[in-house]
């Protein structure tokens, strides 16, 4: 192992971790905007940096800064190191899970096969279950160390729900292992291939439903959000304030993102695009790029123009100029692309690395699109379904999901035996 | 292979450092004006009336025990699933399938027992 190996390993880890970290504010923004539009409001749209509002995305930065500068209240007589450890552990468990998730298909560059993932772990599914279940310790630590019986009981409820749904999660994952013959998420995604009805969401519909339901409960999202119950229920984090409190919610959003990426790899073929497998894309890379280039130029020009024409004096400050500041550069970029097509087109379209680049971009886009679509289901469900009662949550986990998981496993084994 | 796991270890270190870093940054940056009264644990503004580690419903303990049993079941089934694929292609998958049915139905029986004894019931 030389310095090159170490720097490649470090680059993989940093890129993937940075991706998850940067998707957290995006998901919070999606949630706030989604909530707003479902409730017929506009959502966050005021905060700005030098006039740039970015559709309200800047609010997430403002929130983070506000929470960081808030006073931290630490109750008297608590076990201080553990109070600090609990939110850090929650965040760690949610983000470290991503190590087993592939974000692109295998790309061959200069005789080497590369994949955008931290590691192709043979026991990827076991790793995902193991690391994400560390979150239970965070909940218990937070509740037990807070020195009040309310947070103690809240932690008991949260941990009971967490471990109950973990069983269903494991059962559903086991059926996938049976179908794909591998515990590695990369292999499971590759096994599904580019044929739509070979995706596990269609081959294993029951496992998919169980996995999604369990994931909602694990991330403590509505309709299973009894552990936190934003405003109504006293939960395990009642003694937490400031950023230490927000860490639990960052962990929740990280959990949703990583969970969605896991679902994309397990049930929706990961980087595979329906009916266009990687070989086909690589063989036709030149044609795809030749079509995509002018389309990109035209779309940039039109989108830039439609943004720029929304210029209107409304706020009386820098925010008024945002449409122009964003729209004009987009138009210029579109025009530049169109002009460059004539002299540079042939040179770039005939380069050796074009097939690898096109497959990578399409595969990565597919993973990201699937992940964000699944994550938006979490937002949609949150503003659609009411909350379960606690006895209903436990009954659903133990009396429906767990037996359904066992049944699914036996039926899957029987079908595999029948088909040979 | 070594390089692959190096990347995982680096990711674990980065995640841990970030988590600790954010908590520490919050503790350092946040302002501190804490009057005595604010440090009392939350009980709706009154002086705390309950003890932090009081008794708790036995249900939570039962759920923990049942979780252990069925989680170990999942763990035991992983090597079974690994063996099943191999032997199914050799033609003697039926033996392993019967083993699965026996194992799972034993645990299903345990679940039914716990269910019948009311271990899964919660008061409304």
C-alpha cells in the first residue's frame, strides 16, 4: 500500500461524505418547500446573500448559523460527557452507513475499473444494518443522561420502536440476499440490471413495502414519528437545545438520504437506467453526447431567458436583481456552448475517455435522481398521513411486518426452489 | 482489498470528527447566560417531582428480549441463505428449504406464544 492508494481511499471517503453532508440542507429545503406547497404557501424565500436567495436554499445556512449561536442549556447534575456524546453518535451512525452504498456503476478507465463508492463490501447489507442500528444507543444515551423521567420514558419508547422495526428491516434484506446471491449493495444493484421488471421493487414487492415501512420507522418519520413528535410529544431530546438539539434532526435527514440511497440500490437498480444498460450507453456515448450538447445549449438559453425576464422591482434591494444575476450567466453559458460546438465538437466527441465519462455521468445522475425521488416520498407522506398511536405502532411492527417478513422469506425460497 | 477497507476506516474517522466537531463548535460559539433556574430539568416549570431513573413499564424489557431472539434469527439465516443458493443449483435445495421452514416455524411459534400471552399488547 503506497501513498497513491491511501490518497485514492481518502478521496473516495471525502467525496461520498461530502455528498451526503451537502444533500442534508437540500433535503431540508425540499421538506420545507414541499410542506409549503402542500399547504398552499410559498415557503422560505426571504433570506439572501448579496441578493441571491436561490429559491430559499439560503435559509438553511441561516438556520445553521442561528442554531450554532444559540445558548446551550445543560441541566444541572447530568453526566456531561454522555450528553455531548449522544447527538454526535446519532449523527455518526446516520452518516457512516453510506460506506456500502454505490453511487455509480463500474466505469473502466485506463484499464482500471472504478466505482463511485467508499468500498464494495462483501457484507454490505450487514454493515448497513449494523452501523445504522448504533442510532438506538444515541436515543437511549440522550434520554437516560438527561436526568428527567420524561426524557427517560421517551428514550424507552424511541428505542423500543427502533429495535422492533429493525427486525422487519433485516427480514426484508434477507429475502434480497436470497434473490441476488450477494450481500454487497453493488452486486445487488448490478444483478437487477437495466430491465425494469427485474428490479427488486417488482421481483420482491412485499420486501419493498416492508423495507420502506421499516425505514420510515427507523428514521422516525411520520406516520411513525412518536420518538420526537415535533411539537406535541415529550421525547428523548427534551433537555437538548441549540445545535446539540439540531444534531438529532441532521441525523434524521442524513438517515433519510442514506436510507433512500440504500433503497435505490436495493430495489431500483442503483445506477441502472431502464432499457439502457451500461454497455449500450458506452457503445453509443458519442451519439448521446452529440445530441445532449445542443439540447443543453438550447435549454440553458431558454431557461436563462425565462428566469431573467422575471426581473421586477419588488423588494427595493439586491434581491430584485437575482433573476438577472442568475439568468444572464445561464444565457451566456448556453450561447458559448452553442458557439463552441462547431470548432470543439469533433475533438471532444472523439476522445478516448468519452464512453467512460458519459456512463459515469448518466449512472451518477440516475442514482441521485432515484435517491431524491425516494426522499421526496418521505416529505410527501409526512404531510399526508396522521400519526399512529403507540400501541398501533408496536402492533404493526410485531404483528404485521415481522410475520410478513418471515412469510416473504419462505415464499421466496420456495419460488427459487421451484424455478431451480 | 486492503485499500477498500482503508477507505471505510477513513470515512468512519471523518464522520466521527465531523460529529464531534459540530457539537464542540456549538458548545464554543453559543452564548452563555444561564441563570440557576434554567438548569432545572424540564417538568413544565415546576420543581422536578419525579426521580429520573424511576420504574418503567415491563413491556419495554419484554420488547428488548423478544428483539434479541428474532434478531439472532436474522443473523442465523444469513449463512443459511448463502448456502441455499449454492445447493439449490446442485439440486439438493429441498433439504435446506425444509430446514428453513422448520427453523422459521419454530420462531413463528415463539411469536404466536408471546402474542397469545399478551406480550405484544399495549394499553391504549
